[in-house]
C-alpha cells in the first residue's frame, strides 16, 4: 500500500516509494521503552488553552496536518467518524495545523468539514517537540499513560487506526 503525504516546502502531494503503515514507536511490544509525549499548550479554535498533558487517561490521536494538504483532507472524515464512535471509550483526536495563515484558513475549514475534535495551530512548539516532519500528515498515537505508542507517517485510514485505538482503549 502506498500512502501519500505533503511536504511543507512545495505543497505538492508526494507518493512515498516505500510501503508506509502505522508502526510502533519502539521495538518489540513485550520489551518497549516508550517515550513520554512532549507536552504543549496552544490555543484552540475558541481561544482557550489546550494542554496535552491535561488529557492523560485518554488515548490521544495527535494529527499533524494542513488545510492545503490533499491526504490530510482525505483522512479527516474518518477521524470525525471515529471521534463520534469512540469518544465514550476515552479516545480524543487533536488536530495540529501547520498552516502559516493560522486561524484565518483553519477556522473556515473546520466549519466546512464539521470537525468535532479540538484543533490548534502550531506556532513552532509542536514542530520543535515532535518534528521536524518529513511530510504531513503525520499522526502520533499517545496511550492513556501519556506515552507515544505509535507513529504513522502519511495518510491514515479508519481501517488502519480503529483496531489500534480499540486495543489501547481496552487497556
């Protein structure tokens, strides 16, 4: 399976020559040393501070994206659907936009797509702590203990991510 991603430099869709899939952030599942998810505080769409660490105890899907990125736009409807279905299971999607124009483009996009999860616009903080990103979208799955469990470079589909979220929610 080939997955597309966008680069921040030229905004062109790039098809990865290698097979991409969601991968564990650290070796064998029986003997992993998971890394803490770096904390950050950024304002959400309502101007309220969103603090990642305040959501420990939930499985957080941290999606790095931009409004101009076709694969990002394609995966968002799946994220909206999963957020609706799994909210009560302690799943929280969080979109981190890398749009240079900020809320000027993100706010209308969020309304058009009816995004039902928190969005923040990166001011460089997330890029410094989680990046640099080779391309977007890039998705980090953070377990209930605040550890990065999986990293998914490229577009993620519902069939790829939902089984992982179900397993993490049940732990």
